[in-house]
């Protein structure tokens, strides 16, 4: 968390530097968008992919809105749309925002390939695009996310730690995310780099649309195929799917095996408290959201990204995209206080409500 705190401070410094940056955009962005004369009264289009995962409505949307207001002296407007996991809906939403002449777009793509044509439409209309959380294809101008391979490695390392000397005594099930999400492929790659050769992978799935019910059905299939006495752990790429997986495990009478997760959703943290889920990956959403807002405002105003984005990332269609990758933390019952509570994501009373109080007391979470 100290590293994350340092990175957050660096992000804040980048804002002040960006505010007084040159109007000449690195990579010709200012020239191509024609937005160098824009002041604070900008319109930012924000497109998020779905609302089933708690983070988007609880964290990403309000955090980005707040930061845009701060960076524009209260004059900037965020126009919001949620695609509810439908790629064609998201393409239509981009078209609408282009028609309504937003000054910049922040897009978290439902489908990284399907969005490419809409990104080009925006670019052709002089509207720069920030790819948020997922690396969209097409001529995007900037990108911020977490180091996704590191996320997968963090999950894999935690699972190995939980299995200990029993890592090869049975088989694990790998429940990856959606094949349409480029992040899912990176999580999977990172996890395999840690797990391959050290565990026996009995079954592996790419879970359609990240849906918990699909993860539940896949897990039921894995239990039927492998036998409930052979499964010693589950790699789950996020907390939503972990919930569906754990429901299937309980129904089959399987308990006390480690299950991973990601996103530090409240329900995931509560399952960690009770021991049903072993870990999650805590991703400091405030920092990611702040960086996206910084990038968007700078692009809309025709300013340089040099002081914000120190890295470059290649997508399948665009090379050397100015990027910021935010560090992540492995969240277990041992560091709940030092992560999601310390950062104000949840309060102890939220986590330890009702039936969770006794389990919180047991691990000293008060």
C-alpha cells in the first residue's frame, strides 16, 4: 500500500504539472483534434461496460465525475452511459456522443475489437479517446488500467501460497474471464506464468460475459467431470464469478478450499472474512479514475500528456499509446484494515454487518 500511496501522490503531482503544460500535444493529438482553444467548459463522454459488477457505479463513475469537476473549476460536464454488457449498445452510445459533440471520450469497452470502428468515428470527428481499464482497439489517444498480467500473477501466487505443500495433491479449476475482454487474456497469461508446472489444472474455462451464473454452471460441470474429492482449489478471475463458484462448491459439499478473486467487491471482502474466499485483488480505483480524468481533460484542452503518462503500450491496432499502469495489492483477511478500510472504500460497519460480525470479531476487524 505504501507503493500505491506514493503512486497516488505522483498522480496528484501530474495533475498540477498537466494544468500548466504546453498546448502542443505530444503525438499530434492537439493538432488532430483541434481542441487546443478549449477552456474549462468541456464535455467529457464516459462510457462504462456494465452495471452488474459493483465497482462501476459505486467507484468509477462518481470518482471520474468528481475529478473532472476539480480539474475544470466546476465547469466541466460528464455525460454518462452504461452499455449493460452489450457491445452494440455501446457502439450506439459512442455514435450518440459524437453526434452531441462531446470534447473527449473515456471508454471502458465491452468488447475491445467491436469498439474499434466507433473509436475511429470519434477520432474522425476530432474527439480524442481515452481507453479506460480495458485496452480498446482503434486509434485511441491514451490508456490507463492496472498491470493486468501482474493481477493474474498475484492471484496465482496467492493460490499457490494457500495450497502450500498440497499443490499437486489434486486438481485446480481455472475460471477465466470473458474472451471478449483483453484484460481477461492478460489475467490468464499472468496466472499461467505462475501456476503452470506447479499445480494440476483439471478444467479451465473462459467465462461468457464474466457472469456469476455462467461461472456457477462451469463449476458444476467441473465438479461433475473431476469429482468433488479431487478439487483442491479454484482460480477465479474476479469476485463476481467467485460468488457463483462458491455457491456451486457449497451445493456439492466442498468446503475449505482456496478460491481467488479480484475487485475487492464488498461481497468478496465479506467472503474473505468468513473464509469462504481466500483472497481478492484490491485495485485502487481512485487512482485509476483520477488518471483517466487527468488524461481526458488534458486531451480536451489540447495539452500535453507527457507529465501524466510516462509509459507506452501497444494495442493490436495502435502503437506507443501514452499509458499509466496502476499497481495492485493482494487482499486477504490479514490486510483488510490496511487496504479497503484505510483507503475509505468500505467502513468496518459495512463489512461486518449482520451475520458477518462474529467472523469479523474472530479476525480482529473492529
